[in-house]
C-alpha cells in the first residue's frame, strides 16, 4: 500500500508513546490523522502539537473497551474525512496483577482483556467493513508484544496472554481479508526490539472503577524510571528503542504489506526458534526456565 496525502489514519492510544509516534509519522507522509485516547488532557496536547505542525487532525476521547465508543469514533472519522485507509489498534494497558496466576484478581484479567483484546476487536468490527466497502487499498495494524506474542514473561502473564490473543486475532483477520480478495492488508506489530519509554508502566492511572482492584496491592506500582534505577543498581543496563523507530517500522511494514512487523533481534529470534523447537519436539518449554520465579 502506498501512503500518500489525502489518506486518513486512525490510531488508538494516540495521546502518547507508540501511538503518538505513529500519528506523527503518518502526518509526515501527508495523511490526516484521527487520534483516539482515553486521556482527554494528553489527547488535546497531542492534537495541538500535530496541528501546529500543519497536520489535519481529529481527536476524540475514546474508551476502546466499549463498542459504542469505538463505533462513535468510526462514525465521526467517516463523517469528517469520508474514508479511513489505515487503522492502528494500538491502545493497551498492563494489568496490575501480582503474584502467582492463581492469586490474581479477576478484575486484573477483565480490565486487561477489555482493552488489549476487546479493544482490538472493537476496532476491527467498527472500521474494517467500511474499509472493505470503499473497495480501495487499506491496512490494519494491531499492536502485540514480544511478551506473549513470541513467548510469555511469567511475571507479566496477564499482559502476555492478551498479547498472544492479538497475534491470533490478526492472523485470523489476515486470512479472512485474503478470502475476501480485499485490498486491505493486516499486520501485527511487535514494538522493539528493546524496552520502550511509554505510559504502559502507569496504566493504573486510567483504570476504570468497574475494574477496580478489590484488595490493596502488596507492593506499590513502580514507574519505568524506578524500574530502570533498580536494574542499574543490580548491575544490569537496559537498552531502549525510541518510539520513533517503532513508527518507522510500521510505515515500512504497511508499504511492504508485511504481516510480521517484527524488528530483527537475536533475542527474539532465539525465543522463536526455542519455542517452535519445543513444540516440534513435544518437549517441555525450557525456553521459560530463565524466567521461572523463585
């Protein structure tokens, strides 16, 4: 798919991090951008920044866990611009879960699934039929993670499960689009290959009351800066991938109609091979041993 002026991109989770970086990158290509996020103040700031750069912007406060909210976003986007060519289902949250899986609160799972899985499906359902009906080229990018999308990090198992689901959902979407002979492509994004400075670490700031934790946390939430400081104190340096680099991978992936937007990484490749070999050998998942909790 060619990206060019006059096209329209919709990005969820667009007020910061990867979402904002993608919106900026699409604007550079001349696309109009529809910014969707649950954080009203941050969304307004992001929209102002893009408009000051000359971009055509529509910003809407959206809760992707609510289908009516996403359908309203689609209605507004089409009423404003008449078309949508790129859809990035990017909004995501951590879960805030602690301890072993059997110790997790059900609301930790419900909240993470409502955004990370249902949010992607709601985007697909609200936009893809309209994109197909237009008959022209288009592309859907769903944000997964190496955590779960490739192999789970057991200390973040809820998040990993949701991101594994995003991979399978996108594979299925790809097959369905091919079966329709559509000009709309699909990709699954694995941001990286290193850590990212995003608001995911402070997801709890947007946790709705209906999914509130039912008992106090055993340990306080840690910010990314606190986690990085703890890692350095333990003698481990942490590498970071700029979100702008992730956005560049997305643009390249759309242009190439590349399903796996997966940056080259020895670590990721090693995990992929180890997991695949474990399945082929019908062997226990030894690739998880380095993550096994004490």
